[in-house]
């Protein structure tokens, strides 16, 4: 299965290189509303868009997982508290499931 993954990655890499070498012409990107005009190769604009899309999706996914991370922290705190109580010889208090 790893071999298939490496083959796919290699083919995608070859496609990216082929795209970049055939689309090196400069285009102007007007970043409205900012008074900024960038002169970039076509492949730079496309790859930059892909990277920005990936980073934006990663940010949205990370923000969406906030509740789960908070719940995990609370559970870990409670587990550490119970472990300290057991180590101190206090026993484990009765806890309802749920």
C-alpha cells in the first residue's frame, strides 16, 4: 500500500512540475481592495491559491475541533486528580457513569 502512495505522490509531483514549466508566463494579480498589483508566473498564482486554500481549510478544521480539545483537557484533568487521590491512599470516590 505504501508503494501505491509513493507512486501517486510521484505522479502528482511530475504533473506539478510539468504544469509549472509550461505556465511560466507572467500575469498581473490586482489584490483589490488593497492598492497592490503583483506580477507573478501563472504557476505561482495557482500553487499559491492551493496553499492558501489548504491553510484556510486547516484553520477551519482546527477551530471546529475546539470543543473536543476542551473536553479532552477536562477529562485528563479529572483523571490526574483521581490518580493523585489513589496515590495518596484516599481511594477512588464513587463516580456515576456518563
